C-alpha cells in the first residue's frame, strides 16, 4: 500500500525533517495539499482528499536524498577523490554579468539572473521558478513564476527565509520550457521527481537547474526580530524589504509605508540569521554548494579585503550546465575566468555544512534522533593544507 500524506506528515513534518521546499504540494495529482502560510514557517498541509498515490513521499527530500543514485543519473558518475567537499564538477569559475542593470539588481555578480536572461532571449526557456517577495505581505518571502526580464530583476537578490519554490510546479503547467532556481533542498527534490513516470510530463519541461550556495535557511522569526528590534518597524508597516540591497555585499534595506528607510549592514545582521535563527533541518544538511544542480552559484569571497566584490563563484557540473554556460559567455551575457577549486573552499557556508553540520549529523545519529539519509557516510573532510578560513592574529598561535 502506498503512503498517504498523513504518513509523510508523521515521518517527516512532525519529526522536524521538512525542508519547506514545496515539492509535495507542487506534485500532488489530486491538488489536495497546500503550503500553510499562517504559521511562522510555511509547512504543507492537507486541504483535499488524499488518493494514497504516494508521490508526495517519493519526491520529498526531507528524510532521504539518494546522492549516489542521483549523481549516476545526472552526471554519469559518482563523486571521486578530491570532490568530497563540493561534489561532482567539471569547471570552477569566477564570473560577473555584463549587464549593468542586472548587476545593480543582484546580490553579487548577477550571474544567475544573467543566465536566465540569456535563456529567455534565446528561447531556451519560456518560464522559470524562483524566490521572491510576497506582494501582499512584502515582509515575507514567496515563490514566484518568472516570465521574462522584469520578473528576473524583481526576483534578484538572496532571500533569507524559507521559500517553497516547488509548490508552484503545477501552476507552471502552461509553460513548455522551464528553468528552476533553488537551494540544495529544492534541487534534491527535483532530482527525485525525475525518476517518477507519473511526473514525466512535468519534469520533462525542465531545461536546466541553477543551484544556489547555502549555509542555512533561517527562520522567518529572525527577519521579524530584525524588523522590530533593530529597524524599529512592525512587519505590517513594511512597504518593501531587500536582504542584499546596495553595493556588495549589500545590507538589509527596509522601507516603511510612512516613508522611513532603514539599512542594516550585512556584516551586522548575517550571523544573527545564520547562527541564532538557523533552522534545525538546515543544521543537518551537508550540501553547501548545491551538489546536484546543473550549475551552482554563490558569492565570490576571498581573504583579501574587497577582492571579489561583485563576483560570483560558478561551479559547472553537468553537460547541460556546461553547454548553457559556454553559450551565455559566447553571446556576451557573462564574463568569467577559470579559478582553482581551492580558492572556493574559503567559505563560511562550507564550514557551516561540511564541518559543523556534518558533526551535528554524526551526533544526532549517535543519539538515534531523526536525521536525513544522504547515502554517503557523514565524514568530516578537512580543508586542503593552506586553505584556512581565518588567519591567526598577531600573538595567536597558528594551527
């Protein structure tokens, strides 16, 4: 007998393993599920009659992500020696969008937006799924359907709260060629969907998947705390909110309905999110670089002050991703140069997931607490010699 949504709720949602990706809602053939946005954190709930098809359980990335199987199917091989920290890949680059408007709208180098813009202009896609802000509640994040350049610009920048991007999959039914921009959990679900015959008509529309680097997805309560206690603005008084506004690396910029504007520097608030309000399920995830996307993208950080400002790190993984990226560069949408893998490993996101997250996963497994299964053992791989995140200060001993 196939599982019902009630079974999924008991095994995943009620045990703290739900990622909030929205895959169960977006693939339910009976349209019996919705995301409940009345909660502090959006969660799936049953609103119609469940037909016990079991699809929601099979696409869910909350408790089971078969990494080796996914890698074999998407890349034709499993990760090899030296790929333990980033997953299967073929190229690592530093890049920036060439379009000034896209650069100004984005969080860093604008390459995600540039690739979407290119794909729309070339007819590779006619729609995309991504993360945006809720029009009715501009202090809350929301999944969005992107139909062209205007939508790309509106959805630019990082969103530091749960966004059930995949809940819109069925609403994208009118599109014939889709792209999806998502965090690791969104991409894990997409790769699980790809093997289900029942979803072939849906998944066959997806032309490529752009995956964003992720250290953690914070609770929305963290945003509410920033608004009230740091900005002095009640959520219902917010007219607009941007998490990465202004010059790189950007800051939280809030405009109130009565015309006030408050900006909080990113370095002042980002650890507030990533440490104090990090979601429990995110702390059990060890995929920081979106290891099964076609192309993975994140901020380009380097130890030198200011170097890398306004740049993306790009990891090309699949043949599909390579073809898309090379053509976008050839057509002049992206400027890029090859860089070493080692230069990418100086990342706080890597530290959060591959080290701290891996250790946390080990501890929870030892206690028999609920954990996701990745089908690779939770081993802490050290950084290569010389790739420390932080240089010791004068008077401190170097490790």
